[in-house]
C-alpha cells in the first residue's frame, strides 16, 4: 500500500511540475477603469491557458511615463487610443498589435440615492460642495469629464468645487466614501455585473464628449512572450467580450 | 517659477507654519507629561505618539478619509459643529499634518525635558516657584535646544509630507496642491522641466533647514542640558 501511495505522490509532483513549466506570468498595466473587468477576464484566461496575470492599475498617462522610463510591463490595457499609438511611434510597443477592446462610457455618479437626476441638471444646481474628476492630464475619463463641463458651459461655475483624483479609481473612492457628493467616473466602476448600481447616476450622452476608444497593445518587454500574446488574443475572444459588455462598455 | 509654482510653495509654507504652531501647542504638554509621568501606561501613550513613524502614510490617509467623511464620527462631529467636512480642505490637511508630524515634535521635546532632571525643579520648588512657574521659567528655557529641534523637524516634516495629502487633499490648486503633490503631478504627466524646477527648490530647502538645525544645535550637544 505504501509503495502505491508514493507512486501517486510522484505522479502528482510530476504533473504539477509540467503545469508550472507551461504556466507563465504576464505583467499587465491596466487603466484603472478596467481593473474590475480584467480581474474576471484574468480568471477565464487562467483556466483557459494556465497563464496568470500580474496586474498594476493606474491612470493611462502615468503608465506612459513609467513605460517610457523602462517599466517592465508586457501588455498595456489603456483607457484611450492615443497612448498605445504614441508608444508604437516611439518604439516602446510592437507595431500592429494595438486594437480597440472597449468603448468607455462616462457616468456622473453620487453615492446618495436620488441626488443625480437622469439629465445631469444637478451639475448646474450648485447643490454640491465637491465635484470629482480624474486628473485630465493623466486619465482619458478626466479629459472626457472636462469636455462635458465645457459642452454644458459650466467650467467657470464648477471650477472652485473641482477635486481631482490621480486616477479614475481615486475619483471613484472620493465619491464612494461620500467625501464628494458627485463625481464623473467610468460606467464600468458602478455597473458591476450582478449588483444594482448604488446611489444615483446619469449616463452622460455620447454627444457631450469624444468617444473613449480604449486600446490594448503589446509592449516591447512582452514581444517574445507567448503568454502576453495569448492575453491579447484572449481579450478578443467571445468569453472576454461578454465580460466587457456586462460591465457596460460599448462594443 | 510660474504662478502655479508659487501658489504651491506659499500653500506649503502656510500649511507647515500653521501645523508647527499647533504641534508646539499640543506637543509641549504631551512631551512634558511623558517626561515626568510615573504612570504604568506611559509606554502605551509614547507608542501612540510614535505610531506615524512606523505606519505607512496610506494607513493614516485611508482612516482619515473614512473618519472625516460624512459617515465617519469625525465627519459627523465637524458637520454638526457647522465646520463642514475636512477632506479636500486646508483645515483637513492641517489635522493630518499635526497627527503625522507629532512624533517629530514630541520626541525631541520629551528628551529635552527628561535631560533637565529633578534637581533643578526641586531647587526651584524650594524657592517657592509654583508648578506653572517652574515650567515656564525653568523647564522651558532649559529645553530650548529641544524646542528648536522640534520646531524645525515639525516644519520640515510637514513640508515633506506626501502620501496623506495625496489621499485626502484632492489636488486642488491653492487649497490642497502642496509642493510634493505638484511635483508628483508634473512627473506623472512627463512634465520633467516643471518637476525639476520644484524638486531642485525642495532639495535646496531641505539642505538649508538641516544645516541650520545642526549649526544651531551644536553647543547643546557639547553640554546636554546640564543644569547651570
């Protein structure tokens, strides 16, 4: 009996060893708005390929600086289409690997129910002390929020109340903790699948801001990694697309 | 230097000055008590004061954001007092800085008070000096080097504060965008020329402060608080 047990153990160890040899790690820089969806996609990716993701999340503009300074990310999942193109032009990303994986949707959100109306009229009401946006220099969603304020002619009225999050994640955090009554965040942050949207929100019409085309790209550090290439391929697959749409992104 | 740079510099100086003043007002009695007490709880209180030395600023920033928010106890207190909420305000930064820089003020003061020793104070008492009199005319003058160190360190540490301010400040120009946050902002946006200007200013400032401190404190080191 003892011998059989040992054999089983040996077999299991061998199996584990082969599995580990195939399983690779992909280091991914992901725009803060896509952190939630990527966590789900990462689970599907791991069970389909055995590869695991090592995820860093932040503002796209920050990742640009970090990648330009030699950060060892293999894949960038950005919140815009300019940053991947700029990285390719500067030789920091692989030509021809960029593609649009989602269209971002901007939402004016409050943690308090009934605070935000479905026309966004609350913005002109002056009923709030703080309005949060992501840093427009670093985060495409922050840039989009500024465009909305411009389109509504509210820039001057709102500027004294403006609070800037260093990424869309910090913008969300300021609103979620109630420290700011209102904030422009990504729909994907409040439209978590299977959960009702908390508080109140206004889905900003696309006519008020330039389309947020979110692109992913293979970076130079991932050029020779099959796992990194597999992640980009998986991002285009049906299971990944359904996760992306369930978080409220446009096709 | 641009107008935005100056605004950040002035704001930082104001924050550090106000915080240092409050730190001295609060820190002196705390340090005096810690230096004199025979309470068995002394290690606990001393540890509480020293906590910001050990904790990452993110811990303080996170708890302040939650506690000072509309649902937190501090937030509800400030709102009921009519002060409003503290995050994203100058007052909020002052509260955070005072907590964060407390050990840098209390510890040098406590050491200075401890170095005075009982004998001088007892001598003063036999000359009918009351408790307040002993403190203001004997202890405080003898603790002057400690007071100076505490002031300079409290001021400099507040100027150098970053993580807590980033987490509760909201990066508002003229209100919460202090120097360290302005530099971070420039670096992250790849505006290296702007970052260099402010960063170089900070390096010069830090060096100046520390050299001043060491020069002023030199005699005290030769003669560590001996009673004269």
